[in-house]
C-alpha cells in the first residue's frame, strides 16, 4: 500500500527532506562517503609526498583534510590527486543509486527494502552509474578531436579553402551538438544515479535519458534543481542546529563534573575534526584549480570559471551547514590518557559530520529520483511506480500460482496414499 501520492509537479520535491531522513539511506551514503574519503585521503598524501612535502609536515598541516595547494607540483601529483577526487565522487554517485532504489521502493509502499539490498544493487549497477557520464564525456572529446582533424584538413592549400565553406553547416551543427552534449553531461551527473536506481537502465539507456531530459525538460530541470538544492541546504542547517546544540549541551552537563579533563578531551577531539580552514580557503582552492587547467578558448574558459564559481558558492553553503564541533578551551599539555580519549572521541564526531553531509546528499538523491519520476510522467506519460507495481503484482501472482500448484500436488499425493 502506498504512503505517498505524487502530484507529478514541483510540489512533490518537498517530500525529499522527509524521505531522506531515513537511517538506511543515510547509512548507505555514509558507507560510500567514508570509502571514497579514505581513497581521497591516501591519494592526497601520496600526491603531497611526490611534491616534496614531508609526511610529518603534511599531517601536521592538513590532518584529516589534505589538499594539494600550489601550482609548482609535478604533473603526476596532480593526476594522483584528481584521481582521488574522482574516486570519492564515484563512490558518492554509486551510493546515490542505492538511495534512489530505496526511495523507489518506499514510493511503491515497500518499506522492507533494506540498506543491504541497496548495497547489493549498487554492486550490480555501479558500472552503469560511472560509465554513463563518462560516455557523454567521451562523445564530447570525440567531436572535439574530429574538429581538430577537419581543421588540419582545412589547412591544406586550395582544397582546404574550398571544403571549409562547403562543409561549414556540418561543422556548425556539430559544434551545436558538442555544446548541447556539455549540458547533457551535467544532466547525466545529476540524474544517472536516479535513472539507474528508479528505472534499472544500463549505460546506453541512461545516456539516452540524459539527452532526452536535457532537450525535453531544460527549464524544469533547472528550476526543480534550484528548489531541491535550496531545500537540501535549509534542512541540512536544521539538522546541524540540533547536532551543534546537542554537542554543547553534553559539554555543559559533563563539564560540570569533569571540569578541565573534559575540556582537554573534547578540545583535542574537535581540533582533529575541525573543518573551518576549508571554508576559509575555498577561494584559494578555486584559484589553484583554475590556474592548473589546460589552455582553453576564451568562451570555454569563461564557462568553466562560472561553473567553478557556482560550485565554490554551493560547496561553501554545504560546509557552513555542517555542525560546529569547535571547542577552543584546552591546554597543549595533555596526558597520554586524555590524548587517547580525544582520538577515540574524534571517531563519533567524524561519523556525525558524515551523517549530516550524507543527509544533504540523500535529499539531493531522493529529490532527483522524484524529479525523474515526474519527467517520465510528463514526457512519456509513464508512471514508473504503477508499472513497477504491476510487475510486482504479476510476480506475486505467479508465486501464489506456484504455491497453489505445489499445494495441489501435495494434497494429491496424500489422496493417493
């Protein structure tokens, strides 16, 4: 029995924060976030070591959140570093497909679809989640490579000068398709996990749906996502408010009895998980990324700078939304027991930070799933939930028929005896 009746318009997006506040959805994303972060942490320190930074200095400077600053690092360091970032994003996207699958089952009325079932689905479908955006990216590279080949052909004396005006319309529409594919790439990054989780598409089908949404629903995709990201930021701040005040309430109560001992333990633990320096250096991080991009045409460079600026502002909002576990009062001279206790306390604080971040991503994943369901209804007049319900009904009917047959065989055998 369904709990939610969709209107198939923007009103349904407001269900996302409520549906996302689910332990199994947040747990799936915590696993993905933590797995990706471990790979990012290892590759980041490896890139810093290859850049000539001593490991003890790097750990003292960056702690849990390493970053490759500066443009003087060798190319191999940047390759390893960006590989870590892409690995982390890949784990998040794969986890989002599991969250999308759980969301679909809940919208169908199946509340017994577990986090383990979602993880099994992710293991089966992770290739499609990653290869769909990669396929569109390769399409863009292919068209750019073809443009360079035709440009070299155009440099041939006489022949090139004559073929350029003849083939100009071909070049022009190829350029339009390349720019359109660039927007389809962003659409694929947003919707691939939801398309695969809700519709069980393969790589080719996911690419097709990404182009279909980009062409058929561009303004709805933009406006719906603006609304969704606003909801994610607002409700992440709400959850963070509860976390922060709970943190200070515990400190007030336990500090009354533990005194300086609690200040040392909590202060050391909060210094380990402190993320304030990231938000303070976001502008410098963006500048370093822009400085390390390959030379591009002015239009492409301006577009990438605009995207990086939007990403910078958006990422900063999500960083601000994370709970504030800062605790300034503690002495530098800690006892061995207080140091160990502080390190142990940092583990649940890290999990709490990841849970808020995972809740924010869960809102986005649930919202993208709902948006995809809306788009399928608008574009193809297909209700994914009803179709899947029919499939579930047919399968359950078949199971009942098999049960009836087996029961009949058992009764027949008793009658013969």
